[in-house]
C-alpha cells in the first residue's frame, strides 16, 4: 500500500451462494489516475464496482478509500465520501428535466431539510450551466430526461457524475450504443477528467480503451489477470488466451 | 404535459379563487344541512387523499394502512370532546366507562383535557406513529408489494386492538361526538356543523398548498427519484430512508387531521375507520383522480364519495359494482387518472381518434412523450 493511493482493494472475495464472482482480487489506484478495466463477460467487472460502491458486501477482503475502509458502509455514505458511479445502461430520472437531474447531483448538503427549505445556490446553478455546455445539452434544459436520445442520456448521466464532484469516478460502459463520433467525444471527456479526478472505466470496446491511452487491468474469473499499458497486455499470452484471442473489430 | 405547463392568466386564477371562496362561504345557505354535512365530510376525506398522493403518487409507496392514522386523529378529537363534556357523569369521566365498571380514568386520557394538547395531538400523534412504522420498514428496505402488505397487516393489528379495548376506548362501539359540547355548543348542532364545514374547507386549501410546497423543487424531485429509481438516489449520496420516513410521516399527519374533521362531522369515531376496504378506497380516490397531481386527489375523494352517496340513495347495493368498475376503467384506460389524462393531452388524442381534430403534422415539441398512441 502506498500513501499516494486513492483506492486499494485487498484480497476481495465475493461469493454468491458458492459461486465466486470475485476471487482474491487486488487492485490499487493512484490519485488522478485513469484506469481501464476489461474482461470477458462474467469476469466480475460489475461486481467489482458493486463492492466499491457498497451495493455488494465482500465475503472477504478490504476496500480502503482515502485511508478509510468502505466495507459495511451504506451506499449513500460511500457516495458522500467521494465515490461516484455511472451505470451500464443510462440511469437517469426520466420523469425529471435535464436541469432537475443535474440539480439532484450537484446539491449539497444532501439533507432533506436543506432541500425543502433553501433554493439552490448560485454557484451550483453555474456549475449546472457549465456541465450542460460540456455535454451539449444546453438546449435541452427543460426537456424531460426521458425524451433524450440514448447518447444524450449517457452524457447526461456522465454530467451528473461529474456534478457530484467525486474523487473517484466509476464509469461502467459509457459508450455502449453510442455512435463513433460520440464515442470519441466521450473518450476525450473522460481523459480530460482524469488528473483532477481518478477515473475507472469499464468497457468492452477495444478501440475506445485504446483511445483512453491509460493503464489497463484485465479481469478474468474474478481476479486480475494482468495489468499494464495496452501494448503490454496485448502481448501477454494469458490475456490473448482468454480475451484477445479472437480478432477484434 | 402541454396543458399543465400553460401559465394561466392571472385574472383567470384570481376569478377562480373568488368564485371558490364565495361558494365556500355561501354553501351553508345553498345546501340543505344534510348535503352540507356530507360535503364537509367528503372534503375532510380529501385531506387524507392528499397524503396518499404524496406517498404513492410522488414517492411510489402504496400504503394500504392510512386508516390507522386517520382513526388516530379521530380518536384524539373524540377523546377531547368526551372528556370535556363529562362533568355530569359519574366520577366525572365519560359515560361509557360506567358500562364496564371503570371508575378511574385511564392515564392516557388525562392530557386530552387540554385543548392545546389535543390541537397538536391530532396531527403529531399520527405523524409520529407513521414515522416510527415507516422508519422501521424503510430501514429494512422493504418496498413494493411487501410494503403494501405490511401496512395492511399493521392496519389489522390496530383494528383488532382498538376493537378489543372496551375499558379504555369503548372498543367496537367507538366514541360518540355529536352529543358532546364544544365552547358551550352541541357538536352535532347545525351552527357547529356549519363552522366545521368552513374549517374543513379552509384546511383542505391549506393542506393543498402545503402539499404543493412539499413537492415543489428539489425535495419533490428526490421523491420522484425514489419512486422511479431508488438505488440511483442512493448512489448520488442521498439517504432514501430519511426522505421516505419524512413523507410517510407527513401523510400520517394529514390523515390525522382528516380523521379528526371527519369524526366531528359524522358524529362518531370507531374502529370501523380502520377496516381494510376503507383504506383501499382512499387509494382508489387518488387513482381515479390522478396520481401525482394533488388536485386530482382532492377531486377524486370528493366526487367519488358524493357519487357513492347519490348512487346508494337511488340504487342501494349497486355502488360496490360501480366503484369496482371505475377502478378497472382507470387501471386499463386511464392509468394516469382523470386529471392526469386531461393534463397529458388525452382529450386532444381522443378528438383526433374520432377525426374531430386535425393531427399535428410534426411533433408538437420533442418533450411530449406520447403514451396514448397517435401512431396510426
């Protein structure tokens, strides 16, 4: 363990009624790092996010975030500590407008009394404006989020994630169903976020991962198979066997 | 959504309120006492319906146990009236105690001698009970149909408990209020009933504004967020348990006020307020009026109950069929309820279907999500 590390996963094991979703997984993230996580279906990528965000409690092992253990904490407490998550399929509040969605994410403190009593702060409104410009939704401020296109929903959710100002962003398949152009823009956006934030991106899309130009962790059968740059892992025989064996497209 | 977004002219809004207030003031002279009393009772039911709309329409919590809080409010009001009108009875305690040989007032009756205590108890006691039940249930992440079953089970527990406590609260017979005195007047008298009608009308409007204030802005948006995707709300850093407990407690408080007003206007409170069908009816009023519209809850409660009494007078025993039919109609054809249908472009789609109105050639605006079809 290193002082500069933002997150350490130590020997995480998750067992669902005997099935090991994660098996002694170890992973360390440095502050400001952009990390891609890939792996075949069922490798435990989403469970890995579930463990960090508190949705799933590990059977064994320890999650250390900013020097504190996350195991056993409630989801909303972990979120308040600075862990933000974007889901695989866009999960936004479809019956609220784009602006209302962003208001929910940028509002602090997140107590009922604050929300019912006070109107939103000016700096938070400015932040919403800024976010909407970044993700090209400025014209859609008052549209119901449910009426957005798939790509716009993905971006709205990314904007909500950024609005939460998390130290650690966990992004699950941000480019699923996006056009090539949107994929490129998303890759640039995520790259620009790292440095200040620590970002973990999970995806299948090899072209997209390559564009991120980051360190890659390959998961297989609930454990880290290999870590390194895209070039290193592409040459790794184990990775080729389980994952990259087939020609990519 | 187009209609609901229209900002009505200030003059129209003002004249609406003037007419409404004039009607409320004039109602006692326009309506016979019997009808006025019915209207007052149905208006008081619209307050419990507002609470149901807050927890179900906005937050997605389908409670089948609102009768608990409704009855608690009613009992608080009735206990005050009984105990302050008991000076001529043996031991200075309410008359019914003599039937069971009780000579000493049960301890919890004592505070109800105070009008101030009663005034607060009517809404705070139901709100606290709701908050406690809610917190325990929500903390354990019980939701959906399990929540509904649990609230109905709690209702039955309360019903059976109240039914069996003859020596404490006159059990199944309930507490009568119409022959008690308030400020030197008989509660069941015509002049008192007129005052109760006005108080009810004012409180319905106040409760409506209060509910609107609760759901407006970010707090209301979190409620909708909890209804649509609770885990997402958690991962954004909010604790849904607190929000759900607060709104369930608010609905409980509204139910208590509603029950107290209903009690003084119907002349009695009894465990019958906690029967299973009555609490389900509350849900039906909101479903028919329009979930998540607030106004729909008020209109649903008043109109359905008025229809119920008119139909029952003309064709006794047919009401249950009509009510069942109404519910099926709403579930199958108008899932948003009558008001939700009107606000959601329903009338225009209907006219278009019959060729009475031209179809719009482009999308009216992209934000309109057209659930009604329009895809011929």
